[in-house]
């Protein structure tokens, strides 16, 4: 080697020949150019078959071989040619299939998944492939596996007719191409999978849209059958629902030809035998069947009428219960198994079907719940308003009867003498249990059962009922009924019963639904009793308070006031008896007498505030006129009520008027006050209005808060209107039919 290294003209080298490393660089450049051309096709998403053809040609040209062949391994231990170049194009045309047996490159690569070479092909190969390769004159060949995502997909084979074996680096050079082929295949598979996924998602989205729009279930079922059939490219898609009587009902169908399904929607078939729908029904799991050996009515219909040859069924479960089955199938003379991922792809659609079913059930349940809540709200509103219990009872009976629907609703109260009194009835109960009717509790009937247990009870066969209550229920046409107890503050008060004249028993949740109404009835009863007790208690307190005021007024008038008057007279007498020269003592006694006179006047004024004598002696009208005359703010008084009222009513009205005038003088900055007293519709109406600044608030401690208790204790009402800047008006409505509370006075 000369100083120029590997340059031309070195001793021992022919003129014009490249040195070995220069040749290697040229070979590498050709190889990189070939790989670049193939990589460009792969990057451009060229269809796999075009990439295969280009790879075969590039390999043949690059390696200067006589045969280049790409093939794919098939499940039945066969290979299929996907590309061929050179003489292989004649002997191994694209699409030709060969069995993998004997000793040859294809079989060796298949069994080892590794590169393989045969340097003496005519002497050592066997099997159909070995014979075919020998016929081409190939003497040596190399095959390298094509691995796609870790799995053996196929192989590239290069063969030569020359005597010398293929170069030792042939396997390595082929490996670069197998990687590109694997990438092309993986990309194509990914694109196909993406396209399939896009189609599947679009189909699912269309079905999901129907479900979200609350489309009727039968329309959803038909859409699901069609979407599944088109997506999986099957011949038939069938959706069935299982019935409790071991039968199925067809609820959705689709056929590839568009012809009507042999078993139309609504058709029913008995389960049993060997067929895919019965298999799914019995196992609750996906199943598949080849229809060479089926039995049962469904199997016969499927093979004879539908012409099914293979099918897959996937269960449809709604709210953890088996509802039905989705079936897809192929027909035709040549049995074709459905792809292994069919079950998984169907599962997404069965979930949507289950959602549609659950949504329909939920909408039905929500509608029922909304009706129930509306009924309860109407009753609760009556209870909150303090409506009399008998009105609440009547409304509850009607609401219960319409809601369940029962056709019969009955509310009754238990009496101390072991009888049952009807307090409300609706529907057919009105004939057998009129309001106010009473029956003895004996025999086998709901009234007696609830009375003896204090718990809900039901009778699903009223033919077994006995006793007066049972006989009346039978006469009303009842076949089944449910009753729940009404518990008021821990004691059994009565019951609510709902019944039906239909054959089937009342639903299992009837007791729970009735319980909500019994609670409201119990609240209404407890509230009425509490209001009655509270009103009586408040009347007793008011009466006792008024009596105490009168007693204090009498004590002041008859005791303290008289004593002060006597002391004043004594002081005047002592003053008159004092000698004329005792001027200072006479003056002191005069001051004491004057002070006692002032004390008597103040005490008289105070006692009039406690319980004015004029109110007791002459009535409310004159008492109000006295208040008006004594007011520092001018009062326009109008009194049209002249008759005397019950004493507690007059006292309450007087104190309201007195407090209103006091507030107007102290806080309202009023220049005028209007006060009126009248009777109307059995009530005494008092109104006091001023033109002051307004803004009065009983919560801030005015005396009106205490007056409210006094007025409401008499079953009256008091209203205050005092917007800022508009003055203040107090209106009182007191019933004239007041009855004193027992124990008052």
C-alpha cells in the first residue's frame, strides 16, 4: 500500500479495479437506496401488496439472486404467496398456497421463527415446497422471518441458481427488509383496526344517541340489530328477550339481503335443546355454536328457516339480571366461523341495549316516584297549613287510591272498645266503609291483624277473610289488600288500607309506599292534637293573667289606694290641729298630704293600665274612646261595634290598641292616628294606623310580640304592615265565638 492508502495504482492491483472497501461502500449505498425506496412507500401508507411487490424486486435486484419470494403463514399450517420476483413469479404466483411439510426453508422458518439457509437445495430439500423450489433450479437459498408485533407473520426467501452458496451476510441484509415489511404490515393492520374502530364507534355513537334521546326500546332494538349486522358483516343479527316461562321473544332483527326475518319481531320460541340462545340462557355467558349439530325448537328454526351455519350469542344483562341475548350468524353452504373477537365487539352493543332497558325502567320508576312525591307534597302542604284532620284523611284516601292504583282506599281509627271507625274512604271502599261506620275487630282481616300486631299486613286472597271487617271488604269486591298502621306519638291510632279488585296481588312495595302517607297522617293528627292542647293552654294562661290583673287592680283600689287616702286625710286633720305658732310643722304636714294625694292619683293611673275599670263596666268602645282622649297624638276613632263581646276578646283588643298608641307616640313620630273597631262575619276587627316613619319590627322587642301570643291564644290573628316611610298599620281579627278553656278562671 502506498502513501495514498487505497488509491489506484497500488502494486499487485489491476488497473481500473475498485479496492474491496470501495466495493463494499458501493454495495452499502445500493442497499441504503433500496431500503430508502421501500421505506418511502411504507411512510406513504402504500397498500401492503404494493410494498410486498417492491420489496421482492428490490431484494432480487440488490442481492443479484434469481428468486425473491414473500409469503404469509396461514392458520392451517399453510403459506400463501404475497409477492414474487424472478422465476418465482412463474412457479409461486401471488395467492398460491402451499402446505408446510417436509424439509424446506418455509417449513424451517415456520418451525424455528429464525433465519434459515440451505446451501445444497437439490440434495437436501423435501415436501411440496422443496420440490417446487428444485424445479426452478435453485441451488442455495436463505429465508428470514417477518415478525409483526412479536408474532411470526411470514418470511422473505431469496434463492440463487449459481454453484456457490449465497454470501454469509445475506441473512443480515434480508433482515433490514423484513423489518420494513413488518412495519408496513403493522401500519396496515393499525389503519385497518383504526378504520374498524372508527366504524364501530360511529355505530355505537348512533345507538347511544338513540338511547340518550329516550327513543322507544323497540326502535333501539331494531337499530342495534342493523348496526351490529352491518358492522360485523354477518348474514343475520337477532336480538331476543328471555321471558320467565322459559321462552324467548324476538325484539329486533336484521338480514344482509334486507328480506324479512323468518321469525319476525314479536315471535316467541320455547327455550331448550342445543342452540346458542339456550346456551346463553343457561350459562349467562357468551356462547358460539356451529349448526351441524343442533336441537330443540330454536335449533330447528335456526337451521331450517334461517339457514344458520355458525353463530355467536352474547348475554344482555340489565341491572344484574339476564334480560336477553344478541345473536349474530353466518348462513350458506360453506360453514364460516365468526372471528374470535366477535364476542368482545358485541359486548359494547349489549351494554347500550342494557342501558336503554335500564333507562326505560328508570324513566318509568322516576315517573312513578314523581307522582308519589307530588301526592305526598299535596298532603304535606295541607298538614303544614293546619287543615283539619278530617280533610287530610279524605285527601289521603283519594291520593292513595289514585297513586297505587288500588281502586280502594280506606282510613280508619281504632276505638277503646275494640272497634274500627272509618274516617275516610275512596273508590269501592265508599260503599262498604262509609265515613263514620264502626265495626267490631274480630276474625281474619286487615283491621284485626294490624290492631293485634301494630305492623303492616296484607291479604293476597280475600276469600279467606272473616269477621265484620272482612265481610265488608269482600262485599266491596276486594281480592287483595294491604294495610299499614298509623302510629301517633308511639301509640297505635289507626290504619290506611289499599286494595284491588284484580286477580294479581298488590305489588310487593305497597307497604313501603303506604308508609309515607301514614307518617303524614300521623303528623296531621299529632299537630291537630298539639294545636288543640296549645290553644287550650294559652287560653288558660291568658285567662289566668287577666284574672291576676283584675285581682291586682282590686287589691290596689280596695287596699293600698284606700290606705293612702286615709293617710292623706289624717295628715290634713293633723295639719288643722297644729297650733298657729308651729308654722314649719303645719307646712311639712301640708307637703305630706299633697304627696299622698299625688301618690293616690299615680296609683289610680297605674291601676287603670293594669285593668281599666271602664273596660269592665262599660265595654270596649268607651275604653277605646278614653285611650284616644288621653293620647298625645290626635286620634281619629271610628267605632261601629256596639254590642259587648266576650271579656277575653275585649281585653285582647284593648291591649293591642293601647300598645299600638304607645308605640306610635314613642317611636313613630306620627302626626295623626286612625283607629277603627267593627264586627264582620263573626269576628271583631280592630285597626290602628299612623302616618309615622314606619319600619316597626316585632322581633326587636316591641310589646307586639307578646300581644301576638294573646291574640292567637283566642284563635285570632294579628298582622303588622310597617314599610319604611309609609307609617305603621296593625290589624287584629278576633273570633266572637270564643269559648273559655276548661279550668280557666
